[in-house]
C-alpha cells in the first residue's frame, strides 16, 4: 500500500479593507514550513491591516508550523494577532498544547 502526503498549497486574497486572507491547504510540517515562511513574508511585505489564515483545507499541523502561524504577525504589530479561520480540532490541539493559541484569534 502506497502512502502519500498532501503537499502544501496556498491561495492568496487581498480585500479592499486591507485584510489579507491566505487559504492554506495540505500538510503544514517541517518540510513545508520553508514555503509557508516565504508566503507569509510576501504577504506581510504588503503590510496588511489584518492577516487571516484559513485552515479549513489543512490536513496536518506540526509544532514548527504552529509556531510559525502563531507568530505570523509579529513583524507587523499593527495588524494584531493572526486570525486562524476554521482551524481543525487537531490544529487547535497542537496550538493549545504548546500555549501558542494565546497568540492567535480564532474565527470559526
């Protein structure tokens, strides 16, 4: 039986009010963190007023990715905490176990 992992994918959307929405899909783990880091840096370079990370299509989140998501807006304090939209129970559990959930805003 072959085992395959879902690769990371991103859809980027900017709204007129200055909100940037990144729809993430696939596994967020040690192998995809470099690509996710680059995508977050590109989004933050536009200095959004708010950053929303839609996690509805995310299948897995490891601690490295959770750390990156929770600290996503650190370089841009005026944007406030990152908003994690439709985070799975598994993703929330990783964030809660690491204490990183306190650095995020959740939107279901």
